[in-house]
């Protein structure tokens, strides 16, 4: 469960199919779309499938630590940029966001993006 990985944070940059947001409005649109595409089903799965919630929480903590280092606050643009970069690296490695995730077999990419969704919800960005 939760196999695979994506390159380091340093490799995450904008990509034409997943452009990094440059405004709060663009970030809100990107995070809202990600919530609809993945976050809602991840939230449901985390509540009923053992291990999924814990995995998403661990990834969320890692993202929080990486993005708030020193600042303490994660704004919508930073979080959306992170998600955009993650999707870009994953796409370059042949990954595609499935329409419906089989959560017990979810890959690192799905869990990490679900964690972005969790943070976006917790921080009031979606």
C-alpha cells in the first residue's frame, strides 16, 4: 500500500498542464479543483479504510513542515504551487490522476495530493 514516490521538493516547478498559481484566486481555483477531483473521495476513504487516514496525516505533516519552515503559515499560493509541482513531476514519470482511487492500493502520489487537500481544507483554502 502507498508505494512509489516522486522527486524531491526542489524538483517541483510549474508545468504547462499544471501551471503554478500566481494569485490567490488562481490558487483557490487549483485547490478547489483538486478537492473536487481527489479530496472529497480521500476524506471519505480516510474515515473508513484503516491506514489511509494515518498515511494522509503523515504526508500532511511533512508538507506542513516543508512549506511553513520559519513562517508558520501556509498560504493558498504556496500550497497550490506545491500541488502543481507535485503533479508535474508525477506526470513526467507517467502518472495520471485516476478518476476514482482504489484507496487500499493508493500510490504515493495520490496520498500526497490527498494530504494537500486535507491541508487546504484545514487551512480554509477550500
